[in-house]
């Protein structure tokens, strides 16, 4: 089962987290890998929608820092809400 749902709104790739509890390491690393894939597939702008997320760990924050660096290097604007 995918950890993320993705869709486009105009040219913005909107990424929604499937799991509300991101404390499980399997979900964390699966989400991290899918986020990096989404960055590569984006059209220059990517929005992370955290509306479904209730719990997050420092490991997931680390994955988000890796994503931010990857997006910056690829010229992708990364936003969160």
C-alpha cells in the first residue's frame, strides 16, 4: 500500500500522507522513499499536505530535511501545509 497520495493541481504536485501516525519506522522510510520519487516526478512545485498527520517522529523530520535538500538541488519549490 502506498504511503502517499499524489495529484496535480495546476502545475503543483500535491502530496498527502496516507498514514496519520508516522511513528512506525516502516511508514517513515516508505514515506521518505516515496517523497524522493515524488520530488523527481514533480513539475517544479511540490506541496506537502499534513492535514491527515497526527503524530510525527524525529526520524520523519530527518526524511523531510533530506527531501528539502533534494528539492533545493533539483530546483523544486517545496511547501507544506
